[in-house]
C-alpha cells in the first residue's frame, strides 16, 4: 500500500511559538536525508497571537496531498490544539506528545489518539540558555522518526547563522535535548527508507513556484496590494525582479494595482498582479478594460474561503465563477489553474505566454492549500515557451484593432511612428476610434472571441492519466488527493481515468468528450459549496447530467480517504 510508505506529523502552538519554522526545519532536514515531503500551514484569524498548525508529511515518493491521519502530534499548548480539532484527524495509532508545562491533554485528545506522552519543555528551556520550544519540538520529532541529528543541526546552523553564534548554539542545544527526550519515550515511528538520489530536488511552495514561472515567462512589471494568501508571490518576486531590471510596486489598493499593470503592459512590459478573492472582485473593471483594449495582463488569484473577507487563512475553490463570468458584458478571457505545486511553474509561464500571444487578460487560479504549502519536488524541466507579442512596425496608416483571421492584431508600442491610437474602454472601430455602431460592436466582439477560441492550446489543456471506465475530473489543489485516492485503489491506472483540468476557459468540450471516450461513470471532485466546477462542466464542456459530484466547501481540505470511499462506491 502506498500509504504505508508515508508518515505524518502535526505541530501545534500559539502565535509566536515558531511552529512553521519548526516544520520548515524538519522538512529541510528530511529532504537532505533523502525523503520527499510536504508541509501545509493553517493559522487562526488573528494577525498576531493566534493558533498555528504545521502539517508535515514525509515519504519515499513525491507527495502533494495531506494524509488521512496524524501519526504524531506535538502540542506546545492545548488550547491551540482544541481550535484545530476539525483539522487534526487523530486515530488509534496517533502518538501525542504534549508540553507538560501546559497541563494534561484534553479528554477529547485522549479519546481520539492511541497514546499520550509528555515532555517538560519548561525544564529543558531553563536548563538551556536561549532555548525555544519550537527547536525542542524539532529535536523531539527528529528523535521519534529517525531524522539524523547532524542534519537537523546543519539546517538550524544555516537558518540562524545571521542571528549570531549564540543563537545557533542555543538552537542546537535545544534540539539535542528534545532529541534525547524523545528517545527516552521508547516510542519510534521510523520513516521508510529513502530511495533515489537527492541532488537536484527543489523545496518550493506553490506561491514561489508561481513567481518562478512568471519570471520565466518574461514578467518584468508587478503591481499589487498585499493580501493573504498571495503575498508570498510578491515577497519572492520583489528582489529578483530588480536584479532582472524589472519593477515591483506596492500599490495603494487593488484597483490601482490592476490599472498600473494595464498601463505598463500598454507600454510593452509583460505585467502581473497577484491577489485573492476580495482583490479580484475589485479588479474586475480593470480586467474588463484590458479585454476591451486588448492589452495582455496576468492576474494571479490565490483563492481562500469566501465570500467577502471570508476566511483569509484557509483554502477554498470558490472563485471559479467570478474568474469565468465576473466581467461585465461579453468579455472573453483565459482562465488557467495549476494542477500541482510543481505545475505552478509551468502554468504561470504558460499564462504569460498566452496573455502576450493573444493580447488578452489571463486569470491564474491557485488557492491557499497549494500556494502556501511547501513540497520537495524533482527539479522542474525548462518549458519551450518563448513569450512574444505581435508588435506593429512603423506604418503610414495603422488599424490597431484590424479584423485579422486569428483575431490578434499588431500592437504598436507608444512612440511608434504612425502607430498612435485611442486605447480606452469605449467600443471602437478597427482604427480605434470610439464607435456606437452595432456593426463595429459585433465585429469587435467576434474578434475578441475568435482570438481565444481559435488558439491552439495543444495538449496542455489538461493532465490525463489512466484509461479506465470510471473517470474523475478535478482541478487545483484537490488534484493531489484525487490522484492518491485513485492510485491507491487502482495502481496500474487500468480502471480509473484521471482528468485534471488546467485550461478552465475557454471551454474545450470536444477535447473533454474525446478524453471521456469509453467512460461509463464520471465523478467531479472540487472544494466548492455550490459545485461550481460541476455546473460549469455541464453548461460549457458538455458533461452529462448523469455525472456524479463530490464537493464541499472549505476550510477543511479534501483528503484522499474520503475520495477513495466515493470512488469505491461508484466502482461497485
């Protein structure tokens, strides 16, 4: 069984405990030792002082989905654990390690787990000057699961080097004390033996991967307003854009952000903004302007619980409808969704390519689960996309919105001789002159639609795996859980066919029909309260009404086990 080759650890504490730092340290040490892994984060709604959960999964094969159970829970305080009750799937095999300084485990934790142990973190901290609970927890977990202490020390040394020798020594001493305390518990959950070479692997989050793809695609201007859970994209890009001669501007709000991007792109610079659902709502008018003026721009939406402010720190796939339908009028544009953390690189680069090639806005839909998770992946390949915009040469007469066969017209950069034209949100004739003519309106509507529906997206529209008579259609971060569930039931791929959509809009009904050839039962899986993807597929992809839907809202993620149960029922 694939699941027997993994081990999951949950670290829980309050704000300021450094829970995510502890999880990050463990993932880096395990990766250096040869394991793959994934860490996801969950925090409370408070800006400071709230609860934090780092969910770490380690394996000897690539993983991008949380497991169905927690094997080890390390709790720095019990009130925080109780706030994460729904997100901590304890079972009879769970070993709970508590901080005895915070009291006894709650009865609910005792009843749900297999064994509760305690370590006096306060005693260790009093014995080791400068020790912190999170580094003690790192040592405890390393001792329990078999991560070599020398690798933990190496990672801690690099992480805290800038803070001075005193901090490094205290961190190492604290981790060693935790390691020793764990070994005295006579409880071990050894990781499976790592396989394969470790060189060349990357440890990267979905947000950072998106930023990598954006730079590879040629993005050189970014304007954005910070918003959870998309801010890390901006943080990663800021210093790196500058080194490439690009610019990142923190705008005063989301309206300014999108309009700065439209302006920069109008001037010939590939541009991007990153936001979440509330910000996308504010950007709708600016994106519509980009459609009307045929200016390329990439908008990254890292989705979170909605509507309105919603749940900023938790994941949900509920922005599909606004991404596809949210613009005023008939405004054709492209919507892309990464299929995994690793695929965020490809999807972002492809989004820039598509935006520039078709002179249109592209909305890239990631989500909190994918964006803020960090995974150990194989080094991504280089993709053969050369971003290129069709630019007009100096002309005596220039029709910016010429009615071409492809729908794409040469775009004159400001200052091009003979290339002046009006670029605003009003409807226009081919020259660009504002027009209220019904003929001009229909011709421009047809032109804008034609360029995205006639474009050749190739096989990149979806990832297809397997060949069975039972098909599962999914997208985004849920894809990892779907894949794991399907291959747990059907390792060879002979019974269950997986279709993970990357190109959401424009719809590809003919391609989906071909992908479903020979399929007798179909299941659509998504994290949406109203089954947005399911209804969209029926309306625009020609999916049969007989298809089954498995959907629910966030903030709880969809785990492999629940999908496995549904697939087993359908296959019966």
